[in-house]
């Protein structure tokens, strides 16, 4: 994650760096990304980049966090703890719709296509109930499949809905 130096930058400069990261990581995989292009686009010194981020992976993870925060915010969200198949399904639909209409579309698509395997796996809380874990895994797999194979969206949505309904505890629909 970015350093406190980055966090304390004027908003305009932080936005310029973030925009340069988005441009770079939307056009190039993490393996092919270059600090030189980022600093040129952001109009900052190379040394400044390393004051803000440990390396390209750190910068990428920062941008991924920003993108997901923005998309989740726009797609809505819910912290309820009860399982609701319809709510989870609608959350996936809203998320995909937000990505498709977002400045982050190319970045998130490239993430799934090329970069996801290059990053450390996120820790999942051991307290997460099995049903919530299953819904999370299904939702992420559906989003990935829709972004990588847009022609399959109708089929993926139907399959997701049917599977979530199978997970819905009896008497709670």
C-alpha cells in the first residue's frame, strides 16, 4: 500500500499519479508495466514513485484497492450477515454493470486475464461461514467469466442465480 508520503500529497497530485497507474495497468500487464511510463505520465520524478510505493506490485495493489472501492461503492453493498440469494445475485449484476460502464473496465479485465495469478492471495477470515464463502467464490468466478467471455453473460448469470438458490437455506427465501 502507498506510503504516508503519498497519502499526504495534494489531492490533485495524488489523482494524477493514480490516473497514470490506471493508464499503465490498463494497457500493460503487471509483468510488462514500467515505472518510466508511469512517472512520465504523472509528471513526477522516478525517486518520488519509490517514495510513494515499494515497487510496481505495491502500486498495482493500491490501484486495485481503489478500483474495487469505487466499483463496490457504485454497485451498492450490504453488510448483512444473513444469506440472501437474490441480494447476492443482484450485487454481482450491479458490480458487472458498474465495471462495464467504468473507467476501470480495461484494468479489471486485464487483472483477471493476466495479473490475478501474479499477486498474493487475499486472506479469507476463518470466521466466514461456509455459505458466505461459497457465495463469494461463486460471485467472483461469475464476474471473472463474464469479463473474460462477455458473450457468455446470460448463461453465467442464469447459472449463478440457480446455484445461489440451491444455497439458500430453506424457509429463508
